[in-house]
C-alpha cells in the first residue's frame, strides 16, 4: 500500500532509544599499590556524568483526549471501512460516495491538512474527488479575471461543509484521533502533535484575505495564475479559498471557526476569531 507522505519521504518509522550507562570501578592492587595510595594525597573522586535523559517532547498546546472506546479502533492499515462508515453517517452515504475517495482515507486527510499551508498539495494525496467542471476564467486574452462563473463550481463542497455539525465533526475527530496521530508520525513528525498542527492550519486559513470583485488572472503558460504576485505566492490552502470566491470562503471560514472552538484549548490570534 502506498502511504501518503511528503515528496521523497514515503514513510518514517518511529524510533525509540533507551541508553543505560553502567559504571563499574575495579580496584586491583597489592601491598605496593596500597602504600602508594597511603603516601600520596588521594585524588579527587571521579565525577561520572549521569546517563543521558531523553529530551521531553514538545509542549502540547491543544491536547485531545480520545474516549475510552478509542482503544477498540482498528489499526491504521485496516481503518478504511470503519472511517468510511463514520463519515457516511455524517454526510449521508450517497453524498459520501460521490465526493470522497475511500482508500487510505486517514492518511490522505492527514497529509492534505499538513500540506495546506505549504506551496502545493499533491493531487495523489487529496481525500476528495476532483470537481467535474473545468476551471472558468472570465474575460479575454490579456484581461482574464476570476469571478462568479468559477465560484459556482465549488457549491457542492461548500454545501457539504455547511451540512456538517461542528460538534459531530469534532466528536468523530476526537474518537479517531489516535489514527490521525499515527499517520502524522508517519509523515516524519515523530515528536509533533497533530491537533496542534490542525489548529495551526485553521488559523492559517482564517488569515486568507477577503477580496471582493473579480480577481485579475494571468496565463504565462497552459495554467492560469493570479496576476498579483502577492496572491500567487500564497499557500495552496489560501489560494483554494481565494479561487472559490469571497462568499463561499466566508462560509467555509465560519465552519472552521466552529470546529476550532471545539478542538482548541486557546483562542485564535487577534483578528481571526
């Protein structure tokens, strides 16, 4: 099974090291050695360094306490069916099957969330099926804009998110949290805490600028991009919100705030609440 991970890093096994330092002093001698020690000042006692202590893990800003029945979760490699049933219960089976990719779902979700603040999110890691309709640019060559004709493409995804109860999502996430933590460690984050990363990603998405009106585009090659370099340089997650339009993005942000309130133990940065 191919496991989602960062490019060039398919998996990272957990490492544990336990060092036990034993020091044994052996005194050998006879009469002569004893006389030497008796006649000469005794050397200062040898200072023996204590055994190395494993570094404490990073402080956890937003702890998650899975329910007691989390111990009955299937292993990560065998979790697809159980997670699919849980998500289908939230979304409805028909909507779930029409939008969600069901294989290796926890790993896909974990890797995608982790990558949203980065420059790119690998298509092979995405947990949702691609949008059926093609990208729509308004205007003509040299004066392309991004506007309402393209924003409507995202309606099924926005409707899906709005249909979810933030409390139900948070409860399911908490119940499945050990699987997400394991998948996060597989990405190389052996000392990281996934829920802290989730809250960090939510705050990053909430900081996406809100731009009213058509957004100018350029087309230096086959693909369109934002004409404004400041927008084009933004993360994959923020550009995704920009592409869906200000109204859709505001609806998504509202749901993100609701979810954050349930999984975070600290308030958001100023201006993002």
